C-alpha cells in the first residue's frame, strides 16, 4: 500500500537505520557551509590587502608632501594618505591585488574653499616623484611663488601613465620647458600658464600625439612658434597668449593639420609679417575662436579668412598697427560670428555694409581707431538683431548717424561713435540719445536716418511747413513717451 523508504543500515549501531535522503541533505549542507566560510576568508583577506598602499608609492608620496610643505608632520596626520588622506591625493586599488597606487596629486591654492595640500614658502619637488609609476594627473596651483624653481626632469619620466600636467600661477617657476616633456607619450593636457618660464617652445612637444590642450600662456617664452605643432592632429585648444614670441605665423599651422582645433589664441606677443592667406586649406575647419590681436602683424587682412572658417564665433585681429587695406567682404561668410574686433589696426576705406546681412548672430563689433571713411552703413542698425556693442570711435566717418531711435534705445552707451569729426546727428537722434557729435546742418536731409518701425513719422518726408509741424509734434510726443519709459526702467 505504501512505497518502501530507501534505507541504509549503520554497521556500528545494530538495528539503526538512517534514511539515505537525510544523509545527502547533510552532505550538501556541509559543502555549502565550508564553501561560504572559504569565500568569507578570501574576501576578508582581499579587504585587508586593499587597505595597503604600495610601499614605493607610499614613500614617494610622503617625500612629495614633505617637500611641498615641511611645516606639517604628514606621517603623524595620515598613517596612509591613500586610505584617508587630504583632499587632492587620489589613489586607486589594483584590480587583481587590491593594493593602492597614487594616481592623482594636487597642491597649492585653487580657491578659499578647496582644502588641498598648501605649499610652504620654499616648496620644492623631490626626485622621488619619478617613482609614482601610475600617476595619472599632477597639478600645482600658485605653489611656487617665492623661491625660484625649474620643472624637474624627473617629471618627464612619468610616462606613459601621466595624462594631465598643470603648473598654473607659479611666478617663481622659471627656466625652460624641458624638452623631455615630449616623451610623455600619454599626455592629453599640458597646462603651463601664468608662470615665469623662459626660452623657446620645444620642438619635441610635437611628439605628443594624444595632446588635446596645450596652454603655455602668461610666461616669458621667446623665439618663433614651431610649425611642427601642426602635427598635433587631436589638439582642441592652443593658447600661447601673453608671451614674447616673435617671427612670422607659420603657414603650416593653417594648412597642414589642426583638424580638431577649436581655439587658437596668440594675442599679446610680438608676432610679425603677413597673416598667411591660406585659410582655404581647411586646416582649421573646426575653429570657433581665433585671437591674433596685440601683435605686430602687417599687410592686409587675408580674404581667405572668411572663406572656410564657417564655424568661427570669435575673431580678434585688433591692435596690429602695421595692418592696412580694406575690410574684406569675405567676412560676410562667417555666419556664426558672435564677436568681431578689428580695432586699432589701420584699416581704411568704407565699411562694407553688405557683409552684415548674414551675420545675424553678431553681438560685438569693434572697428574703432582705424582710418575708415564714408558713411555708417544703415545695415548695422537693421540687419543685426542681436548686436549689443558697436564701437566706431576715432575714424574719419562722415554724414548723419543713420540709426533709428529704437536702435539707439536698445544700444544705449554701448554705441560709440565719437572721434569722427565728419559725423553729425539729426534732431531725432539727439532727442533720443546724446552721441557727443555736432548737429547736422539745417539743410541736411533726414532721409539718412533709418526708418523706425515704431515711429513712422521719423521716416516721412518734410517737404512742407505743415508736414514739418506735424512731424515735429509727433517726434516730441514720441520723445516724451521714451522719456517716461526710461524713467520707469530706472
């Protein structure tokens, strides 16, 4: 009637029968228990190892911290900076052994809220920094400002792990940029800005094929700009401003490479010669920012400058007194332009109003301190809906200011036209905004003032006394409204 249970007789206990099913369950429990116990032991062992820092890295880290600031007892404060150290010290555990290695170090002063390791007045960099073989990022912010120091060659031995190297705001960091920096094959960002570095830009920097940012601004670098830098095909930012670089701008920088470059800044140097007329080569096709101002460039503004840089948003070629010639009409092709500054560069001729019909994104236009002549194009007040600043001061422009009162209301003091003896204002313009100009002669036609959609009377002919009286009344009424509006906006 009932199934027979499979049993096993225990030979040591006469007559005792143990079910085989229970024995199997007991064995499984034992196997599971000992497996879990072994797993916990291994996890505990790994966790213990993970709390350890590689001895070589730990010693080198202490060396660096004591050299940067000897006033603090770092060994007492932090028994292991990798497991509980100050801000700016970052370590990572090896994926196999769990042992920590130093991967990032930041020293100095970034801001008042950043609590990274501060630098003492005689901070130095020890040779043992070269022992940090897995160091990924190294930053020194305003750290060396009293005792002079040069970039040690040991830093050039941190290859291939080092990706980010930054010395910023270190006025006492002097000497040349070590040629060995070109051996840091994995480097992606090299920022050596606002220091006291001297000498030439090393040609060896062109070996940094992974470089995305090269910032050498704010130093005392001399010599020419190496054309070999054009081999940095991945470069996105090139900043060489505020140095003493001289010589001509290499055409190779425009024609040979830099297909990823978005920002090129070379202002406040002593560069000279003509700006290469080679922008049609598509070498700078991704460029959005170009600053060549405050140099000694001469010749004409290259017509090709506006031919292919269709992504350009900022163009600064101001304060190059050796420049001459006309403003090229090809600049009208730079449809994404937001800021254009061609001031203080000896340009002459008329302002080509036709180039502005496509520059609908323009917000800043600087043409001051040139020799521009003729009348102000009305297009400046009608075709640039986002224009915020217009500087035409100190030229030889003439005729009536052609802007409608609504445009003057929008621009306010950001419209600068003084220093043009031939310019004058009409009564409509003067009522709206004083421009520090002489009034136009009584027989001057007001048709030169652009029509104002908000004041059709300003554009009506004044051929009879009756129409003159009517327009004057309406102008006075509109002026009162503008005056009331200004009071309400104060």
